[in-house]
C-alpha cells in the first residue's frame, strides 16, 4: 500500500494566488466540477465563500489522480491520501486548504477515483467522531497517524472493533515510549498542534500489549469485522460509560478511573454465540443486562481469563469468588464469558 502524499494542501492561505491560479480561478468552473455540483459561473459565483477551498480541493484531487493512476498502471496496489484534519479556528490555511478533509471527501472520491480511500491523521481529542466521519460513504478506515500517547492503547480497540479499521499507527511509532526531547512547544503552537498529543509516558508499553492481544486474534477480528457481532469503544470526553447492545443481552460499560500514568478505558466485545462473549481491553468493567422490557435477569455461567496465540484460545484461569466479575484494569487482557438469562 502507498500513501500518495503526506497531508497535502496549502498552509498559510485559503488558496493559491499565483498568476496561473488567479487566471484559472477567474474562469468558469470546469465542466466536470460544474456537472458534479449542478452549478455554473466562476468559482466565486458558484460556491461563494467556500470557493477558494473548493478550488484547491478540485486541483489537488485532479493532480493526485494523475499520479495515482500512473502508479496503479505499474503496481496495482491500494493507494490512499491522508488528511491534516479541519480544526480550530476552522479557517482554510490554518489546516492545509484543499486536503482530503471529511467535509470534502465526496470531491476526492469523484475527482481522484484511483485513490482507494481517504485517511485521517487523528490528533484531536474526540477520536470516535473523526472515525465516524471517515467511515462515511463506504470509506474504509485506515489511521496512518494518531496521538502517540498512552490513550492509543485504548483507541485501537474502538478503531478495530467499532469502525473496522484496516490499520492503526501512532505518529512515529518507532520512537513511541522511548526517552527523548519533547517537541518544541512554539513550533507546535505555530502548526496548531496540541503539545499534550505527544505525551509518550509508558505509551509504548501499553500499546505493545494491546497490539499483542489483538494480533493473536486476527481471524476473529476479520470474521466479525463491521458486523453486529462485534463492538468496540473508547472513553470519550466527559464520558463515564455507555451501553453496548447485542441480540440477546445488553452490556453496561463503566469506565474505571485512570491516572495520568495509565490509559483511559477502552475495549471491544465479540458475540461468539447467543450466550458466549469475548471481552477485551483495559480500565473498564461490565454489567450484563437483559434486553429492555425483559423481566428476566442475567446470571454468570463462567468467566475465563486467557489469551489468543496464533488465533488459538488458550485458557489460563477460571474466575470464581470475589473475582467472579468482568473487570479490566490498566493492562489489556481478555475474558471469555458465558451467561444464562433467568426468570
């Protein structure tokens, strides 16, 4: 797979003001763009205040199409483009104008069809909101850059379990968790990047555990990817928990308090059969519930702690007594559980 260009777009202004660009901007909107949007006239006449950014989007996408189509003619492998996301103060040029932001994904799909998907570089705090935007219009989710913080160890469960991500990589993964100088805050400020996005403390340790856990069960993840039998989650801003619904049971998720030294809560659940479920993740606990308006209650039949190695389940401990509960602390782990609905 190849990333055609990195975070393409124009920083520092809303559009190109070179003589060639000025001439093109003053002319009528090209026929293919006019037909796509059902407009006519010049860029300003057709699109108003959005015109400068759409002008750049159109030309970046068309140029990328030439590059991507030429590459695919030689090596027919997947190609993608990645986006520096639209963010505060929401003005083109403070993020790269013309890049593949979610709001203009339809333009990229129309004018760069040789590009297989658009990808977000996620440094914003609302991780799931970005994933939701980039899985619209049937776009596969691939995350080539994300905050290299310890929360990556939690976000990867949501990316894979909820949004069917093809891949997930924190920025500069080869250095995650290694001691080194902190990024220059003045430089980050000039690029509109939050310094806390580079909090590496123990991030390599936790992310390695999450990767190892998920890597051992790739066949299950592929089998249930983007189906109603698998759901992932990660703690959002000001969230204390949530409700995950399956056909026969609902599960109340309560996130555990976490310190600055450990990741936030996150995990995924797979419905292996009507009464058997796989839970994994960290820093949350689960309460099984009957479906709404069902007078029954739910009993535990078994809770088994274990791991997957090369897609084979290896049971390790049968939980009982005070440990007979579904709880995950700061180290990512796996539980297989059976339930019984009783009246």
